[in-house]
């Protein structure tokens, strides 16, 4: 791996850079979490590791989105379809369309889905009345008919979309009357001054390692309102996301390294891992510090038409 390419992925953050960054980091993440999910997770009294926290966050989003009353759902930025499979098994009658610009993740998803009845259509028949389908598309132009879905969900993905406004506008177009729009997204806190230099100083190392757009919560909410959504609820869960995840990484730093690396790991990959791991560790410490100060937050935002 070219270190310059890794740096450019982080600094430029265009659509292809995001795809390349995730493709590079995913094997390390999978080895550390033993999960097919890529979110930070929601840590409560019943979670002891990242995988449990990731499933807990998916369950929380399902409740927040009121999926028990939904029939057709778009999961935009669906990763390896882990959340969609979780929702499909929990809310058995759902039709879920996983939309992802990363073709590698969609292709890998096919191996994770337990039964493929129609590979040509990339569709998994989960029950007599529900399907799970995979669709390769950008979030800015959704290839979905007007007013045809009950929910649009972006679970820890909208911070990467180009542009966020186009995604929100498209979501408004495809949602039925009464439909819900759900974003779960890391954000800059509401009390942080919107000055690039001030923000840079406050974020410190996260200015470089937070490999997504650094949206302020108020900015996300204003886009939703301008595009025709009524914000029904905003839930702040940063203290249940960033801080316990950092504590877990600190406590299990040595074990995580052993999980990710083994005696067959190439020498150059080991060197690169150690460099990246040191940066990630310092970023995690900064993440916890800024979360406690409410400089960064993790917001769940629910809008309706």
C-alpha cells in the first residue's frame, strides 16, 4: 500500500477515495470486530465488545425508524448489508433495498447473505412477503421511483455522500407521504464555532483522521428542513458511542493487535499496521476527549414529510 495514496484518501474524501479507504481498512476492522458491520456501535449495559455494540446500534435505529410499521426500506450506504440483514430478521415482513456505491462491498454481501434465490437480480427472498435486494448506485441519484418507499435510512454513511443535499433531496422524492427519513451520523457539536481555523484547532488529529465530511449538526438539520422535512426528533448518543469504544480499544489494545496480525502477516504490512494503529489509537483518545466536551457528537435525526 502506498502511504501517499492513504493520505490522499483521507484529505480529498471524494467518492472514489472513500471507496478505496474502506476497501483498505475493512480487513483490519473485520479481524478486530468479527462482524460484517462498519459502524462505531452503541454501548450499553448489555454490550461487551464491538460486535455486540454494532448490533445494538442497528436495533436502536430500527426502533428509532419505527420499522415495525414499514413495508419498504432503503438502506443507503449499506456497507456489507449487515444492518439490513439484522432488520430483515427482526422485522420479518420488510422489503429492504441496500444501495451502495462500493461494488466490492455489494459483491461481498452476496457471500454473507445465507441464501441467494435470484443472483441475477441480486435478491434474497427472506420470507413469503419480503425481499432483500442489492443495488450499486450513488446516493446522490437514487434509481428508485417517486413516492415508493416508507423509510430511507443512512446509518453512519451520509457523512461521505457527495453531496449531502442531493441525497436528502432524493430521499424526499422517493419517500411516500408520511414516510420517515433517518440519519445516524457523527457531527460537530452545536456549540462549536463554524470557523475552519477554530474547528481545526479543536479537532486536532481528528482533522486529518476523521475521514469524512465534518458536518455541524445544525447544518445537517438545516438541509433537511430546506429540502422539505419536518424534524421529528434528534437524539444525541455520542456518550454511548465514542467514549466506551475508546475505553474498549485502550483496554484491549494488545489483544486487538494479535487478532489483526499473525505470523503470516507480510513484514511490510506489519510495519504499515503499526504506523496506522498508533495514529488510530491517538485519534481514539482525542475522540473520547472531544466527546466529553461535546465538541463532537453522534446524532440520530428523524425527519418526516
